């Protein structure tokens, strides 16, 4: 019962965050002329949904917060180049440096983490055709 308390608030915060993210993603994609506007809206809308709903639950449970960090890391991994093109911020570097600031140092730091991502078996350079 305690797990589901505040679920409505988290869902509402996620929808608001998703709408704001979609708005910014659409406008950035239109300004770039490099990406379809709906793709920018979908990518940053997804990020906004995860971040918005995480904000509602951040004080509720440490385990839920860790799950949201993992979800954000998965989004950042698969849409690395698109997020960097839309925001100008490398999400992997931002994530690793953010973890280091709060005391969670990853083995190898930023350089080794980026190197392992570049050698990943998936093609991260080519955006997916939807």
C-alpha cells in the first residue's frame, strides 16, 4: 500500500515533464533542421517524463530513485547523439561527472566510460529510422 501512495502525483508530474520536454525537443529539432521535429519531441519528451516522475518520487524511496537513474542512463545510452545534438550536452559525460560529484566514482572515470561506449556493439552514430 505504501508503494502506491503518491502514484497519481508521480504520473501527473511525469506527464507535465514529458510535455515540457516534448515542447523543447520539438523547437530544438525545428531550429536544427537536422532531425524530424517529432523525433526531437519524442526523445526529450521521454527524458522529461522520466525526470518529471522521478522528481515526484525522489524523496519517497532510495530504491525508486536508483531505478530512475538506471532508466535515465538507458535513455542517454541509446539516444546519446540525438540528445547531444538537441542540447549541446553530452549525456554520458554529464551522468558520470554528476555521479562523481555526489561521491559515486565509476572505475576509470569519464574517459574510460566513453571509450567503452564507443566500442559498444551497437551503432550509436547512426540515428534509428522510424
